[in-house]
């Protein structure tokens, strides 16, 4: 069996970020990912164990939440890049 049959995304150059902790920009609402999600819709965010949808905007690799998440939120991200 070829590697392409097992991991077709590897042959296409697709990579994944799993359980990444976005870096806080210090204001409680703005966070930075290591990479920009491609496509942007591949981003899945969890805050305190709950999936977030519609409570943030994504521009490139910067996430801005509508509400202040505090100083040290339990925030995890999964996405393709």
C-alpha cells in the first residue's frame, strides 16, 4: 500500500495543528495562532472544553473573541494549514 493511500494529505502538503494553545496578546480577547488556518473554516476552537462557534472572528492567524476570556484561558485550537 502506498503512502498516498494511507495519508493522502501528506502528498498534497497539507499539515495539521492539533491541540495548539493560541498565544494571548494580553487583552483577553485577541489570540495568535502559529499558522493561518487553510481553509479558515478548518479552525475548531475549544474554550474551557466547550466548542466555540460564532463567538470570534479570524483574520489570518489572529483570533478576536467577542467577550474577554481573562488572563489565562483554557483555549485549544485544531486546524489545517
